[in-house]
């Protein structure tokens, strides 16, 4: 489906003369719905942006930036004198750039920097944003040869997260109040040869806030200076069920810049971390699949932190029948710092909030984290965690069928993977694919 997404984004721009942009005013005028399907070319230089921008459906927004590629095959930045830079100015609310269906951006530098000393209020939003717009919406887009930078503070609003570099969502747009969640929406994004750089927020944030939602994300040959957060479904606060996220990550570098908690935070299903005072309804039959090929995760305190189901706070509901599949081939994990861990993998976890104290809450039932890895290189002796249930101490709260499953055999794990110490326990291997 992602190949179709990319073809749809490129096709409308193939014919006709491009619409040339040379000033910020012309840029705002070009990004209007009547220019759907147009190729919009922004000449090199700096452009101050004082309002949210929306790329029309089917349009291609391109700068003149020429992306340099380093010896490792990853982007290093634009060649001198070629960059087209869109820079957020002022304290406007909203995302710097929202992508329409079938849209594409390439050759652009997008900067969302911190507040000036004279700016009275913080800017709120993300840099690049792709999200469902209605019930059963279908939306796809692509990003090529771009640089995306933010050092804004992380926050949360009625619409969703803010302060991140690249955000992909299916929405419940008003915390359970009308309008209704975008049930059945499908969102797809492909990102290649790009740089995303953050200081506090995630480089990539992916989540289903709508039931029966589906997100497909393909990341190839990118440099992410920051972490990745992904979930199959998160209650907000209405129950999210039967939602799916699939991420294909090939030859990307994920490197710590600011926060060093984790390189990847992967969750099959979660109750809401930002709405713990609201009664939660749990979540069921959500899934996340993470497929990694030749990626590098470097400099974080925890390389991959993952759970099939994560229950947060006293008012949350149980989570059952959720699934997380992690498929690693040739992945390199290099962690640093005291109490570092390459892998913290738990089928279910209940806690007050992320990385805080565990809680005595029922874990739910039949949540499965399934791990398959080959050719993976770790950091040597670390504080790795491999567990079925973390949080409850009373056996009555352990639930049934919650399991971390490692594909393969314990005796051959060390032959196919290097420096993963300690490895999963023998009881966690299930043999065969």
C-alpha cells in the first residue's frame, strides 16, 4: 500500500508548469485548496511562517535543497547555498506543515525553534503533521530529502500531542466530545533520505486514537536525531479497539540528542498517559508491528522499551487481546549511561506513569509481545528486561495468557545475535516462526 501512496503523491505533479514561490505571502497564497494537484516550487532562501500551513490534496511542495549523503548512505544536510527554509515565527497555534491526501514534500528545511525572549506565549504544535480528517478517511503522503527541526516543549491538547517533529495519527479530535472519533480511518506515510532533529519531543510519533484505525509508515535511509514513539491504539479517553499500526524501518539511524530515556517506545495498546484523571475504558485487539532492517539505535539509556499492553493510573481500565510484534534483522543497538538496557520488553505493564512506580492493577488477559531477531548486535552486559507481567504483585492480578514470546531456540540465540546480555530466559522461547 505504501508504494501506491508514493505513486499517488508524485503523479499529479508530473505534468504542467510549477507554481513558483519567492515570498512568504506567495507561499500562503499558493497553499490554497484550488491548487490541489499542483506542483509548487519554493525558490531557495528563508521564509518566515506566521500561521499553520496546509499542503493541498495531491500537491507537491518542493524546495531547491540538494541533500548531501554521507559515507554511511544517510543524509547529512543540504549542500551550501541550496536550502529552502520555512521557519515558524510568532506564537501561533497549529502545525507548521499539515499534509493533504496524496501530497508530497521534498527539498525543504522546516524549522520550529524555541521562543524568542520577547515572545509572550509559547508556540504550540508539531512540525510536520499527517492525520485523519473524518470517519473512515483515507489519507496518504510522502516526504523526501527534507530536514525537520524542532526544540519546542512537549505538550498535549484536546487534539493530540505537540512539540514533536513528525506526527502521524488517526484522531479522536475532542477527547470524547463531538465530533466523533475517526473510526475506520487509514493513514499512510513514506519518509526517505530525510533528517528529523528534536531536543525534547519525539522525532517520530505514531498513534491510533480512533477505533478500527490503521496506520502504515515506511521509513528508509533517514537520520533521526531523537526518539520514536509508536502505538497500535491509545484510549483518549474512549476505548480504542481493533486498530493497527505497521512500521517498516530500513537503514535508519536513531540517535540521542536531548532526552535519553529510550530510542524506541513501542506499545500495542495503552490507556492515556495524559488523561489519568478521566475514567479509562481500556482497549482490546489493537496491534503494532515493527519491522526493522539494518537500523541503528545509538546513545540512549534504553534502546527499545516495549509492551503489548500498558495500563496507566488508578482510573484506567484493563487491556486485553492486544499484540506487539517486533521483527529485527541486522539492527545495531548501542546504549550508554548508568543502568542502561538494550531491550526492556514486557507483555503487560501497569504503572502510575511512564518510568514511574509500578501499580497493583489487573494486567488484563491474552496480551502478547512477539519478538523475532537475527543478526542483531547489542552493547554487551546491560540491564535488559524480558517479562510477561510487570507491576502487579498479587497473582490474582497477573491475568491469563499474557506472554512475551521469542521466536527461535534459546541455544541458537547467541549464535544469530551478538552481545545481547543477558538474553531472554529459556522459558520465553517458543521455537519456529
